[in-house]
């Protein structure tokens, strides 16, 4: 839907009907909401420094109830789990993967009974969020001097300051403005995150400032403090700065790379001198008696035992392995003596991120396939940059197999999910996790001229036979048009 869950804009496709059996009504991707409040103390003891409460698309009552429950549990006072479930749940909660339990009990959909519980619970929760939480104190210094603009300076307890100016005070016809009147107006902080601290004032006698003017100055001063706080958390540079550091890419002749899933597919590649690198899963490379120069060990996208993976990697290095394909940040391991090829899973979408990754040890980078072709041409980097130009793109990664959860066992595996329109999404199993692949194949053989500023193009192969692999490579060399239903991905459509 041109929306990226990687960027906080999930279109909630998992809530739509998907089934592991074609024609069967099911919601095979819908998980219950996660609730790990019972684990807060154990998480703290494990060294967790902060906790995230996710409520991006929830109503205020749910956000208030969840926040209150977490805060109460953290302080050791317990919480009302049934109330939290009543506000919103999908047939209850799951504590996710933290309990090391997988299976169908993690899945759930919102039922009519859930909605009825919510209708009863919501009115009780309004009081939790009626008043804003006061996080800071604010000190005010006000100057009301004859013939000069009224000045209000504000200093927050977390170190920010602001100064605002109003109209000059008028001569008083009846009651003059005094400190009590100023304090009354400046203390009206009810809808803000501030409590009143100290007020200091310099006020000339015989002057009057309307309450409306003082209130406006207070609002502007508080808004200025808030704006400074927001800016302090933003490290983004200007577009001009990045353009200067990372100039636009120049046209080149991209090299060709391949990513395969099984050693049997090597037959379609080994005799091709134009393929500069072949990525093969770590477990598949271990099956080989000889590790060729241009083979790269594709690291698992989800790893349940990193120490064991490193041990296996070291053993392969002793056998001649020279390359690894890093699928997440954990694989950017400096000083291994291996060339680290950063894959699409690192979600590189801008030049600054690419530069940081190279500084960390990446030899080259495959950009995110969420970028457009035009954006790729502007991605500057001192290392080689490439993109995926063929294959079934992964659209979701999950450690809890949706097919097994629906059908009950691996022996019944259909290898795919079907959506409400009948489209088939193949499910690629890597034993400890699964990847759900797009229903259509990415095809750009006839559009490669739009990607000629890149250093390499990568072809993703899943179930293709060696003969099919050779035929696809030939088609890409010749710039052939697609012969069936395909997708261009997001390279032309882009994101919202």
C-alpha cells in the first residue's frame, strides 16, 4: 500500500484475511497485542534501560490505561490486567517471544465480545488523561517598564530558556498591574507539561497590562520552550549539507550479483564469469567441500544463537571463506578479515546512513528496496552501492510460522499463504524463522537504464532451477520485457 512498517507507517496488512489453505477463511497473520508488563522487573534486572509503550493507532483511553499500568507495575504496585484487556485486546494478550513459546496462542482477532467490553470500560478511564502529566517546572522573569515592550523570560527545569516580547504597557486609568496580578496570569499552566516555579518581576508603577496580553505572552514563552526541546532531539542536517558531502552518482556499468537459497542452484551460476558474487545461506555453504572465491555466506536474518553462528563462521573462514552478507546490524563485525556486504535488511535509504555503515566496517551496501529509482541515483557513498533488481521480495519476517500456527504442524505445510483476493504469497522457511515473499516477481530487465548509476545489481533466486537461473540472467543481459504478471516494486511508485 505504499506505506512502510519500517518507517512507522504500517498499513496493518496482518489484520486482513490470510490463510495457509486456499479458499479457507482465516487470519493467519494477526497476532494478539503484546503485553510484557508482568516481565518489567525481570527486564530491569537484565539491564533494560527504557521501555516503549506502543499505541500508535489506539484511542486515548487505551494509551492512558497502558501507560498507567506500566507505571504502576514498575513501582511495584501491580496493575489491573483485566481492565487493560477490556479497553482493547484481540482475544486477550500475548507476552510475545520473551517467554520462548511459539504457537497458535499468539494469534488472535478482535471479536464482538472484545468490542462490548471496551464500550463498558472506556468511560471509566477518562480521568486518567484529563490532566496533562507535569514533567517540568518553569521560572518566569517579567519586565513591565514604561515606554518599552513587556518582556517575559522563561526558564524550564531541564535547562531551556526563551524570551518573548509584547506591546508596551499603557498608563493605568484605574487598577495598575502588580505582582499578584502577574502571578495569577503566569500560573495558568493547566494544559501544559509545566508546574510554576519562581516568578521575579520588575514593574514600574502606574502601568497596566491586560490579562489577555499576559496570557498570550505566557503561551508564547511555553511554546518556545517546547519547540527548543523538540529541536534538541533532532540531529538532522540540511539537504544542502548532504548534497555537498555526498555528490550525485555517475553512470557506470553495474556488475551482476546473485542470491540463491540452495547449493543445487550453483550450477546455474558457476560457469558465468560476469557474476561477481554469489550469496548462499550459511548452512548451505557448510555443505560444500570447496568454498569458491566469489561465494558469500548469507547470515540469518533472525538469529537465536549468535555465538554459535560466529563459531560456524570462523570455521568456514579457515576453509577459505572470504565474504559474508550481513542481513542486520549484528553482522557488521570489524576485524574478522572477511569482506562484509551489507544487505537490504539494514534499510539504508540515505547517504549519511550509508557513510556510517561503511565507517563501521561494511565493504559495500545494498540499498533498501523501499527507495525509488530516482532516490537511488542520489545515494552517495564512498563504497560500492547496489540494489535488488529481480526476485520475490520479502514483505514480512516472522519467528512464529503462520502456516504451522494455523494448520498445527510442519507436516501439513502448504508453503504459502493466500489473501482475500486469491493471491499466493510463498513462505520461505529458514527453520528458526520464515519470510513471506511478495506474490509477484520483481522484474526490471527492461528498465535497467534507470539503475545505471549503481555499482552492482542483485538477482534474488528462490525456487528457480539452474536452467531458469541461466535464462533469467540471459534476459537481463538482453534487457527483455517481462512475459507475465510482474511488479516494479516501489522503485517507481515510492512511499506515501
